[in-house]
């Protein structure tokens, strides 16, 4: 429960659609500690949606009704990290699980449904319009002539959905070390009760306990939510994290991991003993505020009736270690890096069993470097310069946004080209095969990412074969690739497909094929690439830049016909580590390509292939992490603007 979930998170595509603004990974070190998921509603504005979970199943072993109330409370304290104007903008989904018919379970289910549906939700002004139930959570079998059974406890999984006013105001647990002196404030919705039953600490010692966390003061929860929104709106919160599984200790550690910083904790005011103060899992949150704003923040909490149980509990330190004092005496000291390795080890062990063990070890060993600077960003151009300005009042050239069965990245690709001044046209392979569309109509062609034919015919292989084995399609593409006034771009699955059309695309004999990732898993990451000096029309003026970019592929390892790249001048992108050096180290190089190669072009630069997804980062809000100061335009928008300038 109290551990990194990276081994699960990185095998799922979290950037598809280009509308994800807050995924699990937080900060320049990409630590999976986000409280809430946030998406944009479109490619233009900043309104959106958020989603968060609440689940306290172990509490049901002690107090079923409390487990239901706490699940709702946890969903609220999680979703509070997003910018929601009022609590009534939230809706809930309830997933009930119980062993119906088992002794006493029906009564517990009734009691919990009653407190949730008739008491807590009406008091909060929240509705549960959707949900599901699984009421057969019991297995019965016979073993060695003995009747056996296994029964799961009553479980309520709450999913909260909210209307987000401004996705840019989403709070994260990343402690900021670059904003001057700051204080950490604990807002304790448990009101000092510090009940320990069903906590992670109790489970470690094979105990359940008798007094479990609970919340019955719905007014306090409403006041908490409103206060966090007010403080967020006024820019007074630097970091936020709900009191997570594991209690205050886990909460502070996760914030420190995301910020790569040490923390000094002073807990004298938090309870009657240090263990319950650190490990109780009552509702609440920790916020980081500027030291100069502390009194103003406490004043807001005081007006909300929360001051009695709001405590200034600590500050950051430069020693990169967690120091805890109680009653004026040091009770615990440990380095942040060592604690983070403890926290990450379960994920590493499972990953090592499931994936390439060597890759898992390489990723785990990254935590041994306390000086790791995080994602290294370096721009060789002005992020906000619109080089397409001279073409604003000129007709938009058409670009064919090509897709095939299984492709899923066409919408964000079309939006990126549209933003750069193109007319994006959705073109399916059947349109070309059946003669409804001719590539003669287009100035550019882009093959998008996804899973053409489920990749069962090899990465991009099925897509390439639909072209090579159909005379009309083959002629169309061959004619297009031999024009001198057009460009072509292949991304992810489109990159794999283009790499198998080297007989049709001039000057591509040096292009590799793309095989299964060295990790043996689909990799979804925010990786860093360096833009190399190459003829690519897409990357002009970007040479020397080091940029974060979205990765989402299972077969991205470049395999060359010779022992290496035959023409290194035509390599356009390569993965680099956090010190800016080209790398084959996992996960900084997520697929194991030699020399970090992940993008190539042709001698005239008109056709470029790359495995990562620049189209999912053409807006600033699309980045899982970005430097302060980046506004509406994302760093990769320049690539699409370059294509517009090339067409003229």
C-alpha cells in the first residue's frame, strides 16, 4: 500500500489524446505521487475535468460505515488538488463489493449504503449518479476433504469527478526548493484523534485494532475543500498532498521524493505520542506555503473553523534528509535517497520478475544518485517566437493526417498541425485504397501513432503491408514521396511503418527497423531528447535543444542493418540522461536503441521519422512537468511551425 506503483504506471499510455494535463508522475524526477488526474476539455482553453479515488477497505473490518465515509472523504481530499470552483461541481461513482449472504455482511452493507446515501452525500450536497456492484466476493472450495472459504471485506471504491475551472492551477505534492523559505502545514481533519486501527502500521504488525479513523463532521470537510480552493486561487499553496495511506510519515516522504529535498519535522503539537502522530491515517492534508504567507494561510483556515487542528509542522533542509523531532529531541533521521529506495523497492522487485531484470536494476540504481538534477531542459530558440506569423493571412496548406485500423493519435496530431497554420485532413487508408482521396491534394503527410492491426504483424508492419501489397496505394505513396515540394512525418507506429517503406522513400537506406523494447514492456514515459544538427525541415533552429517529450511504445528499439548508424549526420533526435549525455541507460533511454537514436531524416530533410510523440506536447499545459515560465506554447510547437515555414 505504501510504495511506488511505477511498475504498473509506466506500462500504460498516459499522454494519448494530448489532453492529459496531470498524470501520476510529478516533478522533474517523475515520481508517481499525484493526488488527482486532470484533463483539458479541448486544445484551446484551460477548462477541463478531474478525477480522484477514495478507498479505505481495511477500515471495514472494524467499522463498515466509517470505511464508506472515509472513502468519500479521501476522494474529496484527493480531488481538492484540482481547481474546482465549488463542491457541487463534483459527482461520485460508487463501486460496491461485498460477500452478500455471508454472516453479518448484508447488515454491514445496508449500514454503509445508508450512511453514504442518506447521510453523508446529502450533507455534502453530492450525488452518486453512477456505480456498480459486485456482491459475490466469497469463494468456497474443498481441499483435502475439508470445506474452505475465503471472504473479502466490504469494499467501497469512490471515484470523484469534477469540473475544473483552470487546469493550470492543479496542485502537486512536489516540494519546491527554489521559492525561498517555506513552511509545511498539516490540516488534520481527524481533529487530533489519531486512531490507528486498520492503518498500514497495524497491518505490518499483523494487527487490525479497535478504533478506526472516521469523519462525521461534514461541515469541516466542506470548509476544508473551500479553503484549499481559496488558497489555490490566490496562489498561496506551493505544494499539496492528502494524508495518504501510511499516514503523515508517508505523506511527507512522498512530497520530499517529488521535490528531491530534505525535511525537518517538529511534531510536538500533533498528538500525544510520535507513533500515532506519524502513522494514523485520518483524513487531512499537508500544504507547503511561503514563510511570509504562513500567517495569512492560517488566517484563512481560522475563518473556516480549522485553525485548532492546523499545525505548522516543518520546513525544508539542505541536507537532503528527513529529520523528526518530538519534545525537543531527535527521534528519527534518515537520508531522503535511502527512504526513497525503501519506498521504490517493491515496484523494482515486481518489475524485475516481470520485465528485463537488467533494465529494472538500472532504473532502481538511478535512486543512488542524490545529485540527479532531474529532466534537463535547454532551449536553443525562443519558445514564444511565432515564426509562422508572415503566413497568418495566407491560405492554409493541407496536411494528410493518415491513420489505419488501431491508430489512436490522429486527433492531437491534427490539432498540432492546425495550430501551426495547416488545414488538417483526416485520411484513412481505405480512402486511398478505394480511390476516394489522392495524396496529390496535400503538401504534407503524417503517419500517426497507435497500434495498427494491434501490432500483431509487427510494429507498423501490417500498415506498411497495406501499402506495399496494394498497387493503387503503393503508386500513390511512391508518387508523393518523389515530389520535391512536400514533407512527410512518421511518429511512433507511423515511424515504424515509414521505416518499412524504404523502397518507396528516397534516401532512406540508413533507416533502421524497430523491434521490441529492451525492457520487454510497453513504455510510457516523459523522456528527454537532444535535437541534433540535421537537415530535417521539422527541426531547423532547434539544434542543441534538450527537451522533455512523451514516449508511448512497445517496439521502439532501433535495429540497423549494419553495426550502427551508417550516416550519423541524418540522426535528428537521441535520448539523453539527466546530465545531457547521450544514453543507452534505462529508463532514460526507454527502448534500448544504440547511442540513444530515436529520430532520423533524409539528406534533403523532407522526410523525418521519430518514435516519441511531439504532437502531445505542443501546448504548455500538456507537460507532466515543465519549467516555470512556459506559457501557452509548448516547446514542440516549433517543430510544426517549421513545417509551415518550409511550405511557405
